[in-house]
C-alpha cells in the first residue's frame, strides 16, 4: 500500500511566495533560480528531500525543502531534532563541481561559516562548535547536517539539513534569535532567506571548501574540551587542512574527523 504521506508530498508544493520575494530583495542581482517546496508539517525535510532527488534527478539547479514543523527532525548521529513552528527547518541540495576531491566534513564547515557570516551582518557574535553547531553565549542556536552525493568518484551534489532557532521554544541548552538583543522581532521567513543567501555564497566560492579554514579557526567555540573517552581536558590546537580537529595533551596528539 502506498504511504499517504508520500502521496501528499508528490502533489506540487511550490509555495513560498513571501519567502522568495524576501530572498530576491536581499540577494538583488545575485539571486539564483531556487526550486522551493514548502510544507506546513512533515516527518523530516531530509527524508522528503531524498525522495525528491530520487523522483526528479534531472533538476539541475539548487533546490530546497522547507517545513514549518518537523515531526521527526534528524540531527547528528541520528538524534532527534526538535523542530516546532517558529524556526527555520530546511534541507537543500546544491549542484557542485570541484576539481579536487571534496569531503562532507570540510564542506560542512564552509556551510557553517557562510551561515555565521550572515548572522554576523546582523550584529550577532556566533561561534562554531566543531563540526556543525552554531553557538551564542555557549548555547545552541543552529545545527547543520552536511552530506555529499557522488556519481562514481565525481561529486554531484552538496546536501545540507539545517535547523535555526528563531521564534520557537528551545530546550535549556538552546537559544533562539528572538531572545537576543535587537532580534526580538526575528522572522522565520526572513531567516530562511538569509540561509538561502548563505548557501548561495558557499556555491559561488565552490571548490573543496578549504577557503573556510581560517574563518572557522577564528570562530571556534573553545580552546579546550573534555575528552569523551577519558574525561581529561585536551587542548584544541587548530584544524587540519581537511577540516579535522587537532587536539593535544602534553606529548599526545589526536586528529578528529568526527566526534568520538
């Protein structure tokens, strides 16, 4: 039996008139031909973007699936991402060309930096908790889940799922834009457009993402961390060229490409 949720998804869901008007106003002459689908509620934008990519692989431009509310949003390690109305919940796919091999981790850092730079233009001080969380005052404002789609050894698409707290309720360890000075009237539509602009910037620069490394280093959330395996404090000594986190404790060193 066909899942009725998928029947609902396969009907045209273009929408987003106000969103695209906001995006074009902010982007000006640099706006791109995004294909947008807006959902009032869904299980997961990541799931539905995957279905869309399988059903219509011939679309050549960037596309994004945006939900007002996700029932089963997914974060890092498959953890549930609480996604009530009032936030930005988006999954996007960007056609990608790179003359060098590109990795999801490094491109994810490039995406994170691009989003941070949009937030900074609004006067916000944001740090990057490696590899893909954005923090304000030590509390989580946004999270990114990057991925790549390859055809053989050729990178075909850069994918990203992103959640940004705007006016939605958040847990104690989180923070929303409406709680920050100067952002009390923060609008999810406006910030969805800002996210599209961040993705545009990342696409225009392109490459393997290594252009982001200096910017990410400057915005790392801490100079030390508690090692999850032994509970000891290790110093964060920087990033490798592939985006890996470099750690040191005395004469011992580690390089993390993913959090243990």
